[in-house]
């Protein structure tokens, strides 16, 4: 199997880790996705782009078990499944952030990120509540992991601040931190920079690149800012009206006539 060329020139992109095969999804008579196939290589940043209503979020929802496609299958590290619930997908090592923040607004930053460690906690609820023996040691270990994430995301000053009091850009950073707390092999990011100003976007781009390069995490992201996509992605898949119309390097996609047509709103 040929290797993809790394976008940043230094990282080594590996073999296919996630393979999406002929996925079709409908809601009643409405086709959200039609026969979509693409793959994701280990350590790459893989972008999914397209106009509004193209089926991008539906595609992520199929990958992480929120939706069950009517046709097709997804292979992750050699294991193929046509249906998997979100809990099973998370256990397999696929993490997710969402377009609409689903943080616990009344809880502190550290406690929100701690919720991302739930899958890693082995002690039962009673032991956790009493904080006795192994449960206390386990919680301390998980908190150390969370503190490292807080340092990485440069939000130390807000550790004990209720998330609802933070600016939007920082809330998105906390959402990223919660997903990282799962220690995912593949991280799905649904519009991580939506609603941000230029400075916030620059910060988030830096964190996405650092997650990919320093942690070795494979990233699949949906993003509308084409400048961001072209700057940080290794490969891009393009959807339009639930169909795939382009797939390749940023330069290949940028010069694809069908992609240009879709974004200009012509020839549908």
C-alpha cells in the first residue's frame, strides 16, 4: 500500500486505520448519505468538507455510532461493523467533539474534563463516593492526567471556573480537553472552530496540530473555514447533497472542477 505524503513534511503517516465502505443513510424518504466510501490513515489529519446540508455531521454520527446506516460498513483497525453504539465506539478508541457544545455549564473546567475519564475508571460508584483505598488512588491518577491536558490546552487559570462563565472559544477548548481525556486513537472534531474569532481559530488550529503531532492522534475534522482546511489537512474528502464529489490532497481538491462548482452553487 502506498504511503500518503505528510502535509507538514516531518510526520510519518501510516496505514489505513479507519475504512468507511459504501455508507448510505436515509431518514424516511430523505437520503442523507449515498454510497460514501473513504479511508483515514494513522497519524493524518483528514478533513470532511462540503456546503451546508452535505451530510458531514451525519457521516461522523455513523462513524461514532450515533446513527446506524442502512447500507455499508465501517472497519476500524481490522474490525468491521455495520452497527456499533457510541459507548462501544468510545471503548474502541474513537473520541468525539460536537458542533453544539454539550458541556456541564455549572461544573468547573477540571470536572468537565474529568467526565472524559469515565471509561477509564475501574472502581465502583460506592468506592468512588467514599474515596477509599484503590478508588482514591485511581481518582488521583485520573486527575493528574486531566491536569496535564489542562496544561497542554493552556487553561490553567480557569481550572476551577464554572464552564458557563467562560468565553465561547475557551469552552470549545474545554470540549476538546474532555475528548482528549479519553485518550482516543482517532479524534472526530465537528466544526471545532465554528463561531470563533480569528485569534481563537489560530489557537485551535495550533492545538489540533499539536494533538496530531505530539500525541500521535489521528484527527478527522469537519470545518467550513477553507483556509484552515487547506493549511492543516493531509487529505480532504468533499461531500455535496450526501454524495462524495472529491477526495485527495488539499491541492487536488482545490482544483477539482466539481468541488468548485458545488461551492459556487452552480451545475446542480
